[in-house]
């Protein structure tokens, strides 16, 4: 029997974005995820996914024939340099500036950058400042 492993956070199991231009989104997300150390876990002609994020075309079996609306997604960065790299890579891959890297007033140490992805979603990378995590992720194993 094959065992599959998934790493998950505590709140979100998965999010799906249904987009009109998957190729543009594939270039954008591959570039920004590369800077954040998140691999593209799977892809096909009408979808791609990484961690908890699934992106598909409107005609994908999982899309129900409708584009999703505007979303704000914030991805965790390990440090300020990673936020800066996310921003630069995203711009180079077709993202649109929606807030250059810098400190934000949300709480002391909050350092973020914002880009609009090719589908118009507000995508952020954030570093919350020095902190200790109990684990990098939650590991889920199940037999298939």
C-alpha cells in the first residue's frame, strides 16, 4: 500500500483559485514559491498545486465552471530577505506592485510585500519578526 504525506498548517486545509489564464498564473506562482522554498507539488494541463493552494482553469473538473473572485492570500516568509525576493521574483513573473516590501503597522516587526497576481488576487509575503515555531508544518500520513 502506498503512503502519501501532506504537510498542513492549523487553519486552512486548502484554497482553490479558478483563473482565466493558467499559464500566466503558473509562471507567477512558480517564481514566487521558488523564493519562499515551496515546491509545486503537482500540475496538469488545467491545474497546479502547492501546499494548500490549488489553482485551476474554469473548465477543470474541480472548478464547477466558475472563476473565483478577488482573494487576499498571505504566505509565510522566513525573514525579510525572503519577502524582498518574493516581491522581485513576482514582479519579474508578471505580478503587479500592490505594496513594496516594508514594515506595516499591523504589529511590531510585521514586514510584508504585496503583489497582484495575473488573475487580480492580492498576494502577500509576510515575515512577522523573530519567533520560534513548534514545527515547520503538520505532517499528515495516510495510506492509499
